[in-house]
C-alpha cells in the first residue's frame, strides 16, 4: 500500500531509539522527509547511520535538542519552522513507589512527556490549519488507561496526552488537519530488551521464559501474550500520518496487544 507520504516533512521527537526510531524508519521507507531528534549529536548521527544502512536513499535531517526544555524546543523550531507531520514521541519512564516520587521528579516527567508535545503542537498546529493539511500524533501508552501502581507519575502523563490530543482535535473541525493518539502496550524497545536480559541473567533463566512469565504474572490480559515489535507500532503511526487516514481524528488508537479489556 502506498501511504502517499512522498513530499511530506515529518518531525519525530525523541527518535534515536525504540519506537521513535522505528517510526522514523517507516516514514522514511514511505518517502517522507523525516527529522530525527535526540538530546546529543552522537545519538542523532548513530540513528541516521542505522536508518541509511537499510534505506540508502532515506531523506533525513538530524537535530540534537532536548525537547523536554523550553530552550531545546526553541532551538529546534528555529531550525525547523514548519512540518506537515508531528509525532510527539518523546517520553521517559521509571518504576518508583508513589510516596517516593518528589515534586522535582513530577515536574520533570510532566515537562518531558507532556509539555514537549504542548510546545511543539502550539507552534506547528496553527501553521497546519493555515495550510489546511497536517497530522499531529501523540505516542501515549496503555498505561494511560491502566495506570500502573509502580509508576503512577508515568501513567498520569500518558492520560494527560490523551486529553491534550482530543482537545487539540476539537480545534481542527472542518479542516484537513487531524490530531490522534496511539497507545502502544508492552513493546520490545531498547529499554525493554535491557530489562529482559537483566532478569534473564539475574534469575538464570532464558529470555523466552522471562517473557512468558511477564505475560503470565504482570500483563495476563494480553491477548497476543508477547511483546509487540517497535515496527508493529510504527506501522499504525505511519498509516495515521498518511492522507489515507483522513477520517480518523480525535481518536485513541490502541496497538497494545489486547492488554486493555474495555471495548471503548
């Protein structure tokens, strides 16, 4: 299927690894010009090299900027004043007991996971509306619906993204601009790979056994009973970013393997 992304310019925040890197790769495969973003130039360069190994003709631009800060966002906007597609993928997480999460940690995760998308969308959305075409996609999580007790602060930011996305979508009524949210579930990203390998060594069991036990004990409601691949998540994001998804707006689209049991 041709997603008709040739000629489109896309920015994917926090895209030097994991789901973000997979999204960049898929968009580049479909012919879009994609801006790769990370906090360091080394990470950005490494990501671009990895993509070009598999897609030699990929149209890529790299910008090192910490989008979890107002200064980092301003730096990027000066270099990339306009895009057709914005994927708010930047996010951090960490397991910690609620009583131990400090105000500073709360403010930091809100700045990175929520305010980065607020600031980028505040700049790009009016330009998309002016041109009457654009896509904004927030990468949330099933944790925004099933708040995990072990990282409540993370879940709160993922729920906030759902509200933000729907609110922004309301401002696009009657236009050819859409704003949607994609909710991945347990996904085999770099961080998850490290986590699985660590447990495997610690417990002296195979990686396959670690994964099986994770879905037996921690995410038993999963219907696929495995980690999704980053490319599976990226495939949905690329479709939602395309002109073919013009009737999808204000939606929360789940690619979480059936972890969430509700039907709405």
